[in-house]
């Protein structure tokens, strides 16, 4: 695993979300998910939801990241079977 690249992409996703660059964050999340795994995005989404105060309502980033992790694992299992 290339740790400097993984950390750079992870921090880049965080900064993109904080600046509202959702397309950049989505592309970074897609790259990170298929290169390093989507499990690390769940705590990031949880922390970003907490920072933005989303726990007074519905924490959409946390829910979305959890569903994305489940979808990535399902896709990974499907590709291993083929």
C-alpha cells in the first residue's frame, strides 16, 4: 500500500467536502474505494457529519458512506466469483 498517496487522497476528499466541491470529493472517494477499500470512508463521513452539525437531523454522509461500503463489498465479491 502506498501510504503517502492514500493519506493525500483521504485528506483531499475531506478538504473537497469542506469546500463544497462534491464532484471532486465523489471522484476521490471512488478512486479511494477501489484502490484502498471503502471502509475508511465511513469514519471520515461520520466526522464530517459531526463537524457540519448533521446529527441534529439525518446524517446523510454517514448513511451514504455506509451504503457505499456495502455496495463496494458486494461488487468485490461478485468480481471474485467470475
